[in-house]
């Protein structure tokens, strides 16, 4: 069931749903909450200078620790803006830290249509897990061929739709994602790239999908 603004407000008043900083009147929608853009951005680096020379940066899920240096961080000051070049991809964060403190409350993150109409692709359809706490990372791309698009920290960038679960999930279960613990819980700012479980990725690298499915079958 999708929560209406009446239910959203009730969850905020009970403490089952928290935002820091607190949301304002512009952000409350009939059945969603708009989240604002934060001040910190990550810009992908395309090359690095090594002993071998100028080398392209390849983002490989099997080498994510090495890839942690593949972004440059930029923090704006209040009153500054950020211009995204044509076909440029950056990552921002939400201004708000969101906290879900209920055993039966989750959320889904969507782009705002007004942002998409400006030529920006905010590629979001992500799940915010039950009991999640932290900021949210926002991938943003300028889809135009020749327009520079300006965005401002503090503007409403995406929206969250809240849903209730068919049965409760306690916090211990919520933090167990498959065979790993939750990667992004209780984090602020940017999270370093965190690989999937090494045993899983090693089998995938070798093409041993059938062995993976057999070894880690549900019990």
C-alpha cells in the first residue's frame, strides 16, 4: 500500500520516519516526499598518470577497491551552482538524511518529471530498504547534445514514495541482504564502491554460474 500524505505525516510525528534536515511545506506531496539536492558531487575521472604513462581508467566490478580513485569530489558552498556538460555524468547526494524506523515501512526513489524535462536523466528507481538510515546517492546525466544544464544545491531533485510491507521485517533481517550485510546503511556523503561478495564475483569472473547457483542454493 502506498502511503498518502496523511499517513506520511503520521509516521513523521510518531518518529517512524525522520528527515535531517526536516522537510518543509514545498516537499510534501499528495503521496510522496520530494528530496533536495545536496552540496557534494563526484565527477568520474577518465584517465590517470602511471609509471606506464597516461592510462585510461576502467571501472571493473572485480577491482572495485582500485576503482575507488576513479572519482574527484567537489563540495559547493551555499549560493553556488553546478553546471553539467552535454553527455556528462556525475553523482550527487540528497541534502537530507532519511531514517526509516518501522518494521513494515520501505520506500522507492523516483526522479521528478520536471528534472527529466530539463534534459537531465536522474536514473532512479531504487529501493530504500526497511530500517535504512543515511543520505542517498543520486546519479545524474545531461542527456542533451549541446546544452549546459545548471543545477542548484537545495532544489528538489527526486521523490520518495513510501509503501508498507505485507509482514514486518526486524532490523537484523533488514540488514541481511542475501549472504551479505547491507552495504550503505547509516552512511553519509559518498560511499566507496563496495563489491558484491568476493566468492560470488570470483565464480562469475570464471563463468561458473551453474556452480554458483548450486553452491549457494536457498536452504
